[in-house]
C-alpha cells in the first residue's frame, strides 16, 4: 500500500461518525447495513450519512450494493487488512519481543477454525 492511500484511509477514519460507521460495518460483516439503518444507528440525518459514506467509499474502506430500493454498505476488509499491515509491517524493527504483545492482543478476537472446532 502506498503512503498516500494509507493517509486517505486514516483521514477518513479520523472523524468520530465515520469511525463509528466503519466499526459498525465491520461488526456486521458479511451482511452489511442499509444506509438508512446506518444513519439511525449513529443518530445522524440521511444526507449527512451520505456524505460520510462517500468519504469512506472514496478512501476504499466501504463498498456498496443496491438491494431493491436501498443501498447496503459493507466494510472492505481486504482494504482494512492492507491498511493494518501497512501500519505494522515494519513493527518494532523486527523485534518480535516488542510486537508479541500486540499480536497476543489481536488473537482472541479472531480465533482460528481449529480452536473453534475443538
């Protein structure tokens, strides 16, 4: 990922409503959320939500798909993953003892299939 692309994504997430919307969309994967439901969930008018979704979309963090009369938005987890890898790729200059706590903190949120199936 290029630095300019990462900066666009980080800039899009640096606003409270957009961050709340993105986090909600991540929690609602893979189903997504209709634009009107997003507006209600975060308590903003529909036209304001459209502006926020436009910013997130231009940053590549959300995708949209028309379902009949509504537009359903989803978090682009591949782009989010790329952003996180960009941020962490050179973590701690290769010192795993420093990065280990970060990895340990992330592991419980996403148990592997082997852990779940046991």
